[in-house]
C-alpha cells in the first residue's frame, strides 16, 4: 500500500479558502491590538475584553478550519482526528456566537447611551453621575467605534461568502 499522502484539492478550493480567511488576519491583529491597548483605560467597560475574546475565538476557529481543510485535501484520512477537530470547531463556534451576542449588546447599548447623552447634554439633568458612568462604561472613542465596526463586519463577511459560493457554483462543471 502507498504510505504517501496524495494531495487532490483543486486550485479553486485553495482560492476559496484563502479568500475566506486571508481578509480576517489583519482584522484579527488590529482588533486584538485595539482591545489590548485600551484595556487599562477602559476598566469599567467590557468592550476591550470583548474585542480580545472575539478575535481569539476567530483566530482559533480559522486555524481549526485550515487544519480541517488541509486534512480534507490529503487523501489519508484519520476519522478520530477529524471528529476531534470538528467538535473543537463546534465548541469554538458556539462560544464565538455567544460572545458575539454579548458584544453586540454591550456595543449597541453603549452607543445608545452615548447618543442619548450627546443629544440631551444641553438639558441640565439631576443624574450627572449616570452620565459619567455611562460614558466610562461605553469607553467612548476608538474602542466604541471599532466595536461597532466589528459587530457589523460578520454581516459583510456573510455577503462575501455568499457571493463566493455563487461564483464557485457557476465555475463548477
């Protein structure tokens, strides 16, 4: 029997894989840097920690996907390893989705509070303490706006994946 692994994935498969994961790499490092560098300054906000956790889960999931795809493209299969990788991908995906929902909640409520404060700042309120706490929890500045961007990116990514799937399905014989 042939002990050498044979490579059989097409170039289109590799182009699709690179198109899906390559754009995420700079975003992962940028988001991680924004979260990590603002963690000490935004001690009342969950947003910097959320950015770090989100990108850690995206990086983990992407690495597992690449390993799974490489295992798929090599004809020598190991079912136990593939099942283990699939379970790890599932766990990381579930964590990532739950963490993403938390981040959406924290980001959008912080944004709502900031917009409310900015709109009504001209009116004198008795609850000035709430204003200050809400601004600190929102971590107003790059973290809030970058978090907003990160909550929108998955929808853009889904559009990219759907477009890519349409192109691949039209290219297949």
